[in-house]
C-alpha cells in the first residue's frame, strides 16, 4: 500500500549519492535512484533515475541509462540519457 512514508522513502532515495572512487573496480550491474559519480572502473550496466557523472579517470564497459549525465571518462557501450 502506498502512503506518505513510502513517498518520503522514494524522495530520500532520489536525493542519495553513490560514489565509485578512483582505484575502485566494480564488476556487475549498478542500479540507483540517486546520483552516481564514478572515478573508477565499472564492468557492467549502469542505470540511474538521476544524474551520472563520470570523472576523467573513469572507465565503463557496459551500457548506461541515466536521466542526466556528464561524461569526462571512457564508455565502451551504449548510452541513453533522457534529459
């Protein structure tokens, strides 16, 4: 059942930030409601309902789906940005 607490939980999720720092390696798919910043390496697909920011040291081997994005790194895969 949907209630005010569920709505607040969704708002909290969309305001969260997730960071994969330089020197970090992630193998697997990454899904988030909030912002994602990547400075490291991700092998797998990335999906967020918010902003994806890729730093100059980032390497993505997989597909990307984001609402908003800033890319300075390398992506090997398909990219879909809705905004």
